[in-house]
C-alpha cells in the first residue's frame, strides 16, 4: 500500500485544497444549469462531454489501456458507483423533496463511513486522533448545513435515494482504492465516464425526456461540470486515493459544504451567517486532525 512521505505531504495538501474547491463548485454550476435541463439530462451531458474529451486525450497521447477484461469491469463498477449512482441518486432525492440541508447532512456521513469501511475492506488502521478529527469535522458540517437550510420533510423515496447516494459514494471510494489505484488516468477516466453515461441514460430519458433548452448559460455550466468536475476533480480524487489512505482522503469532504456555502454567498448572494462561519472553522479543524500525518 502506498504511504505519504513527509516530502510528499505538502503537495498532497495542495492537491487536496484544489480538489475541495473544484468539487464544491459543482453545486454552483449545477444550480446555474438545472433551469435549462433536467437533473439526469444535465448529468448525461456532463458525462458524455467529459468522456469524449478523455478519449481524445487518451488517443492523442497513446495512453495504455487495461490488459484484462476484469480491469475494465473494475473501472466500470467504480465509475458507475462514484459518478452515476451517487450523483444521480443525490439529484433524485432533491427532486423528490429532500431539502438541501438534509442532503448535506447525509453526505456529511461519508468520511466516517469510509473510515469504518476502510478498516476491514482495505486493512487500514485508523488512529484515535483521526477518529477525533472525523467526529469534529462532522460537527462542523452539521453547523453549516443546519444553518443554511431547513431539514424539511420528504417521502420515503426521497430519503431512500439520498441514502442510496451516500452508500454508492462510500462503496465506490473504497472500491476505487482497492481495485483501481493503478489505473491510467486517461483511459481509466474514459471507461468510468462512459459507464456512468450509460447508467444515467435511461433515467434521463424516462424522467427528464432528454429535454434541453440550449443557451450559453447551459453550455458554460455543463462545460465546467464536464471539464472542472468530472475530469479535474475526479482525477484529483483518484490521485489522492492512490497516494494516501481512503479514510484520510475522505475527510476532505467535510470542507465541501462550508466551501460551497461561501461560493453560494458570492455567486447567488445567499446568507452566510456567523454560525456558518463557525461551522467552517470547526470542519477545517476536523480535517486537519483527521488528515495530518
């Protein structure tokens, strides 16, 4: 298993911060694009464009392709779980009435569940300081999310979809770390994006009718989702998983709700209260405790 040396740690921390910024920006770009395309249709556009770009890059650079059929299968499973099912179910839960606050709270469980799963599935050791950091980070997420939106109420289907998104992301993260850590980012990302495109096509067809109102706003938003998120953020996630423990990498997700709230403050003039700022500080402290070497 790969470990992070003292010399590598500053570079990994910088990559982690860039990853958080790119990942958080997906919520902003998604909010901009959703008025012009259904949630699954927007995901389909995002995955297809990103897959096409990665295929061109792979062919132009003569990137190596997997040698075994099993490798293709592993890549497809991880891609469908992390991108297709996790994002698709999260969007479906919101559409079925789950508030953004509750969705954020559920998503905030991902680092803890990943740490729990990493012990038996990956053989990782999670120390007491790391458990403390994970717990503190969760408290920060709760402060931010509860302050930003009402928890609201929705039917069982909405909550089932939201928890399904959480389960898919946690399982996909662990699966990626165990079976896909050595993948080439160019060909591996194409395979995963192609598999994710196939996974969301039928929901986009049946639930959204593939209806799209094309304009420059949608083109810019979907381009950002494809290039910065599906290619940039996910590539950084895979690099971080390859270089460090899944439990430590997943702790970075505690910073996503606070950073998203700050972005929404500047992009949409949404309220950013003292409680939200306090939650950001607590989450940052938890990430520091949970990821420091």
